[in-house]
C-alpha cells in the first residue's frame, strides 16, 4: 500500500520542525524519542530540505515491502526491457529480448530458436533497439498478461509472456528494414501495431534514391495476436502501403474513437538528404513545410480489405496498396503543425493529441470533428491522392505548453502531461471543454511546468495511456543526466525522474532520480503491481517455458543417464541442491549431443545454472524448468561443467565432468 498522505505530513513535520530548523543539533530530542531525534539529526547533517525528506518518505521501501507499481521500460540498444518497481525505483529485472543474455541463459543454449526467428535473411542479428513496450489490454486497460516491444533497428516485434517474464517470440517484419511506431495495441489486443519510420522500398529492395517519390514507401503493419496461443499469428497479419512520409508513432483509438488508428509523420517534404552533394541535410530538408500529416485509419475497413484478399504480396506478406486504401475510404490525413512527434489518444478516446517538435503547442483533434469532416468530404488530396481533412474542421484546440513538446500522458484529474524536450520540463495542462468535470467552461490551458534533468524524451504516467489512468506517479525519461550522477566515464547514464502528480494545480514534486546505465530507454508503461500474477516456480517439474507445458523429452528424476543411438547421444540430467545427476558424461568425439536438464526444485528462487566451458553454453534453470540444448562434440577433451547460480552452501561442489574421448586416429 502507499503511504497515506496524512501519515506523510505528520512524519515530515515530526522530522523537520525541530531538525532542519535548528540546523544540525546533534542530540536534539524529538517528541517520541530516539528514532525521531535521529531522523532530525540525519536530515540536518545531510542538509536535506523538507521537500527532500518528503520525497524520501514517499519512495523509501522498508525491506520486504513490495512496490505498488511495476514499470516496463524499453532498454534502447541493450535490446532488453527493464522491470522497475515504483515508487522505490528499484531495478527488479532486465528481460532479454533481442540480445543474447547469459544470466538468463538466453541465446546460450536456450531461446536460440527465438533469436534465430528474428535473423534478417542469413544474417544473425544479436542486438535490437527497443523503443516502445506495450502491455496487453482488455477493454483499454492493462490486463497484466503480455508485453510487446519493437526493435527499431531491424523492424521486429517481440512477445513476452508475463507469467514468467520471458520472451516467447520474435517476428521479423517482411516488408520493412526498420520501424519506430510500435508496439501499440488495440484496446483488446487483437492487433499489435508496428509503424515504419524512414521511407524505403517495401521489402528493402534496391531502388535509386532519385526514385524516392515513386519507389520508396512508408508502411504500418497490423500483427494479429492470438492470445490463446500466446503468439503473433503471421498468417492473419497484414500491412498498409503508405506514402514515403516518415511515419513516426501510432496509437489505437479507444472508447469514443475505438476502431480508428492514428499515426503521425514527418518529412512530408520527401527530403532525400545528400549533404555531401550540396543538398540540404535531412534535418533541414525534412523541416520545410508548416504541416505534416496525422494519419487516420479505419481499422474495420482495412480488416475487411485484408479478409477480402485485396492485397498484394511483398516478400510473401499481404500489403493493402495505397490506391486501394484511398479508393475504399480507409485512410485520411489531417495537417499537423511543424515536425510533429507523438500521437496520444486521451482516456475517453474523444481527443487525439499531437505535439509539434518545432511548435510550442500541442494540437488536439476531436474524433467527432474528424468523423464529420469525413462525412462532409471536407478535404483536399495530397500528392499521393490521400484525402487531407481541413485543419480547422478537425482541430478542437491548441494549447501553448512550451518548447519542443513531444509526448503526452494523462491522469485521473483531467490533466494531460506533455514532455518538453527544449524546455527540459514536463507541462501539466487541462483537457478542456466538458472533458474532466463535465464543465463545458473548463479551458484548454497550461497549468504548470516542472523542470527535469535533462532533455526529456518520453514521459509515462501510471496507467497513463489507458482508458482509466491512475494519476499518482509520472516518470520523466530523460536522455541526458549531465551532472546528476557520478560520471562513470564519458558515457553517461540516462535519468529516470519520478514525479508525484497526486496533488492538483501547480503542485508536482520531483521525488527520485534513477540512473539507467544500460542502454537508452525510450518509452515505458507503468502497471499496478496487483494486476500481475507471475509464477515464482514453474507449474510442474519438467516445464518447457517455450511451449508452457511439460516437455515430452524432459529429463526425469530416477531416469537420468546417457542414451546412445549410433552417433546420436541424449544426455538426461537433473539438477537439485547440490548436485547434477549424472556427474560424469562420457561421449565420443564426433557425437551429436542433445542434452536435457531438468531442475527438480520446487522452492522459490532455487535456480540452478549450467555452465559448459568451451561450448558457449550457460543455462538458467528456474525451479521446475526443463531445457534441451544441442551441439556437435567436435572437440575432444575434459570439460568441467558447473552450476553458475550460487544455490546452496555446497554450490561449488555442484559440478561434473564431460569427457569427450578422441576419435581413434
Ligand atoms: S519516440 S526516438 Cu518513442 Cu519520442 Cu522513439
Ligand atoms: Cu546449483 Cu549452484
């Protein structure tokens, strides 16, 4: 539970009335005795202000107490996802997704086939640039079951099962070589959306850059999620061909706008760069026009076009052609001010918020106005024939929030929050009209700003992109930390700053700085912890986490041993504190080995590792888990395998010998 505000005030007052006021009175007695006096003395000695002390009280977790919220943060080019408890900001786990990770054994004997499914052609890809995590939703709220995340670098999407917090699937986008606007889910997680970014020929075929307008395209892909199977169903997934503007981010409509998909884009200038040839560099070329386009997609229409087979195949993947989208009235644009970034649908779905990076405003579109403009055919076609709705007809309001607005989140008090990259601040503003309090006189206006440190990209509020935001906390995901932490060399950590947004009006309190020294996070989502119910041991002994059932070939207690079938050898091994069975594995050079290990433990946290030198194998066998890995025994020798998790007092004794007898000459 959260510390109640009342208790907090009392505590802060107790701590501070005497302590800080007196400035370092070492032995000053406080009402209530020694502990209180200690706290005052410490606050004074450490030069803590009353705000510092209240921030500490709001975030400190005594040992054994669990956090109220769990944040899932992208790990940027670490290719991982970070799981962070809030408000303590304790790192609970990194989740290996696109990058092999030895502690979890991912890519070192387990999970190899998941990683291989994400290779591009024949090229092994061993990293990813994770950008936007998306929790699965039911009726627009997080349901705590699944997590999706994209890899910008190679246009891939991953599926993580929140029963065991492990990656189950990676799919490579067949038509795009990189992406950006994903993962975002529809309100019941029927689809996981992956939008492209940089215009390129679909299927990343070769085309000269001089043919940009004709041969290069944008795209958005709708991955069908099969919840029962726990996998993306590639056979029911499809993509849309879009003009080669640089699609940026997407969000799914909800409630009032359910059935619509929104995206923003930049570079409607169709700039192709080439600074070395005297052309304008991309950053100038792509910033000429006053407006780019909000993309408005009718989900029901594109679904029926796909089902009716109105697609062409690119690399075997069904794509609805731009002309078809236009003909069928499935795609519309609306002008968005200068180099927009971010598109965020408000909790009720009535409004869609877009920021112009080079405009001090956020622009708010109304779904009712959009529908009306479509009905009225109030549009002009763009260069590709896509209807561009009249700006005045679809814009509900603009709010001047500050310099460099990027991303918007929402709370339960009728406020929206927008990150301001150039101001290096977070703006709080009111959703106007009848939105929050049903008072049509509520203005659309800026309320306050809080400085952050420094250069904020995304912000994330607790459940702040759902239909029912929670409104307690916001985290500012700052790209730079500059002077906030000890510099461990010139590569500095990112800074996650925790902000208390419970109080209305101009009160927002910065409570905690968390350095992230492992890749560059982008977006994050914050879920109430009680929505998650992860396993702490696998349900049954012999469990294969990939299929989430007992593996047919799992090693079983009492049936351990080495089974030879010609040159094929199966090793059946169990692990339990503090031994592997068998402890001697004798095979011949030239054998093909399938090695099955089952962790027989039923106790929480009784994980065993399995490190096999010279074979690039390290496994993490959580209680009940069974893993099979394979290799060719091409090196003769004596190889000492051991448990790589400190599991018990006799952990060092948990080892064995792999004896590979040389081939007779
Ligand atoms: S966007 S750089 Cu999420 Cu602001 Cu990727
Ligand atoms: Cu098992 Cu160490």
